[in-house]
C-alpha cells in the first residue's frame, strides 16, 4: 500500500535540488503559511474555533514549520488510564519435569517416589512364578 511520507519537513525534502529547482516554491509556501498565520483575522478565528488547528498542524509539519501557540494541541484534562500490567507468569506444573524432544518425560528418583509412592516390598522366593531351568520339549522327546 502506498502511503505518504511522514516526518518533519517531508514535502521540502521531496522537492528536487539544483539551481533551477522549484525549491523556491517550497520556500514560498513556507512564507505564505507564516504570513497567513500572522493575519489578525486568522488569529481571531483560531481563538474562537481551536479545532481548526487540526487542519493546520499537518501543513506546518510537512513544510517544516514549528506550531505557533494558537494551534498547539491542548493538554488533556482527563487523567490517563493506568496501564494494566500483566501478572507475572506463574510456574507451570510441568516446569518441574524435564521433557525430551520426543515428548517423553525424564523423572528423577525423588519425583518417581513422590508420584508412585515407596517401592513394593520384595517378593519371597516361594511366591515367585516357576520358571523351569531345563528345556521341557527336549525332555518330552527323550522320554523318562
């Protein structure tokens, strides 16, 4: 999107420089605006209708002139609203765990003890399942 340039005296900076350049037109426009603002009729009009300063302020800015006191923006009488500050970030529940790139979580032994409780007591040997130490298929083939 095309936008107009901004900044102080942007119109004067856009005019070409050189001996035959129309920079005189920029200087003439500045002088004409200053002369216009010094006119008593304009001063009286601005005193009765301060909203006209809204039209004249951009002209002063683009031609590189400081605002006269008659068109300066009035100070705001209403108080500025207090800036609402964001509350500080509360630590997340998951911040205490180390999360790997694949999504798995590495727990420390203390965290596991906290989550799962104490480890179960060891199982006595007579409660352990029977796992034969010999190959049953070989024994079946051979017979007694």
